[in-house]
């Protein structure tokens, strides 16, 4: 039998527009559900816990997760001999897994004790290849929302505040925006941000007057460039920018803050629901929620650790998904552990250094196989004024193409300036070609693809 919240969502999805609009009159917490409300209360209470309280909570949750997974989930049955030992000791003896491990036999990761009608299917974005199909507990939907709201509150957000959203959701054919009153948002399509449509977007934003902008940093940057190129158009007075699903690149954070006169707030999460980490009120470093799961790092020598100073690939064990538990799951993203308590806010959360996205998607290959991080190529300086969107494309080491979608006031001198700026960054490692295009394809979820990397085996050049 579906849950009350699930039944309510089904009724909402099949209701006429005027009834959907009436939902906005119901307090936000009651729209989402009881699990959301109780989880948010718990998160706000535990936000001030010390390290020992968090460790005790993690141990309790991990013990239940591992016991259920080892006893019931076929893949983890190999660890049955470890049952009865302390949870953290069991975890330390389990081998990390990755997306390919799960894709090879996903049925072996399913928990038969969780009824199918209490789960739903989703998938990863597929930025590194074939998307991973995942089964999640339905209750996790409300729990995830509580975590999101809890961290957004650090940026001044409060439940019930309005958002203009730029994310890759479904839109009616030809639609540029649509109301979503359940979540107090007006959704704008990131697939249709042409100069002509952006003129319509800013008019709608003037009418809507959102409290926050929410979306991919790349989409918000396109919007910011439109305002910059049309100084007569008033910029919306927002309380902040909620930037998710993509890394904010060097210079991009400052650029967005300059245009919108508000703080861009960012966080790190993924469809697999094993790690969630957001900035605090005073720092742009990511703070991993200890209530969400266990965050570790695997270094180049394949050692898994939580020690301060360790650098390597992020590994997560999430607490919320018992339907398809992912234990010590390698994320393909790289960071360092900076501290276990933030000096700025005082939270006893693991503090991560800057996160590099999936490395093949973020690296150019120079002459001789040297790699060049895209984060080193600042695409938000004055020299790139008038560039609406861009994409790097590489087919062979030592040469690359930068495709640009530009505004009307762009000229040949800007092209030359951009080529010079790129050459100044990469030296003789890369020969650059700059090409103008009418449009650039987005990923199926509406994200900008910053790099199309076609070099065979580019991943092996990273580690």
C-alpha cells in the first residue's frame, strides 16, 4: 500500500493546475510529509552536537545498516563472518565498491526485506558513461529534503521562501517555465536559454520576484551574463543563490556574487545518496553531514582513511537507503580531509577540501600526456565578457577546441584575446582553436558539458 505522502503526490500530479496552485497555501512542512518534519527537527537539534555524540549516532546507524545488509543482501553475504564485531571494525574490513561493481550485477545489491511498493527507481546522471540504475526507499525522498533545507538555512533560506529554479526537469513541449507550488518554485528550462528566450526569462523574473535563485552554476552564469550585457534590465534582488549538481569553478563564484549582489551557496551530493556536504555560514569548504553517512577517502595506495590531511577519492556509506545499500562506495570524485571540526562555524563535521569532479570530464591532455585541470582555466574574467556559453573539446593530446556561444557585441578582437589568455594558461602544452557555434548540447539533465573528451584511455592518464 502506498504511503500517505506518496498517495498525496500521485493525486497532485494528476490534478488540474488551479488545484495544484491551492497547495501553496498549505505550510511547506505539511506538504512534504511527517518524515520530513521529524528529520528536519532532528537535524537542527543535532547540528550543535559534539564529535562524541555524532560518533555514537553514526555507530548506531552503521550497526543497523551493516547487520541488515550482511544478513539479507546477497552481495554483502561474504562478510557474514564479521557479524558480532563493532560496526566500525566491520566497515574497515569491507572492500570498497564502485559503479562498475554494482552495474555488473545490480540484483545482488537489493534487500529482499524492503517491499517493492516502498521503493522507487532513479539513476545517476551518467557523466562518466552509462548511468547507474538505483533503487531507493520512498521515505528517503522526505529525508533528503530535510537535509537540503537544513543546509540551505545556513545561507538564509527558510521553508516557504520562493525560488526561481534552473534545473533539468521535464517541461511541456515548447515551454520555457512552469509553476511548481508544492516546492514554492517557478521552474525555468536550462535547455532553452537562447538570447531571445533570456529576454523572456528576465521579464518573468521581474514579475515573480523570487527570494532565491536555484540551479546549475552554468545556467545561473548564462543568466548573469545576460544581465551584464543588458545593464538597463534590473537584476532581481535575491537573498542568495543555491548552486548544485555542478562544481563552481574558480572565478565563477565571485562573478555570480558580483552580478546578483548575493552569496552563491554550494553543496556536494549525488544520486547514490551516500555523502552530502555543504558550505557553512562563513566557509566555502564542504562540511559532510555525519547524520547522512560515513565519509572516507581512498588514497593512491588504496588505503581508506578518515585522517586529517589524507587526499584521494571520496568513499561514502549512506544511512538512508536500506533497499539497495551502497557500502564504501567509490564516487569518482577527489578531495582531501581538512579537519573534523570547522574553525569558522564550530560544527563537528568532516570538512573537505575543494572537490574535483570526475577527472576524465575535468582534464585536458597536453603534449607528452601531461594533464591540465579545467579549474585552472578561469572562464569568468573580463576577457570572456560577452561569452554566453562555452565548451572544451579534445580529440588528441596537445590540441583542443573551445566552442563559444557569443552575444551580438562580440568581435574578432575578443577571439584573439581569448586565445592569448588560454595560451598564457597552458603555454606550449595545448594548441588552441576557438570556434563560434549557434548552440551547445546539454546533458540529458540539462547540465552544461564543459569538456567533451575523446582521447582513448584519458582516465589512465589521471592517476
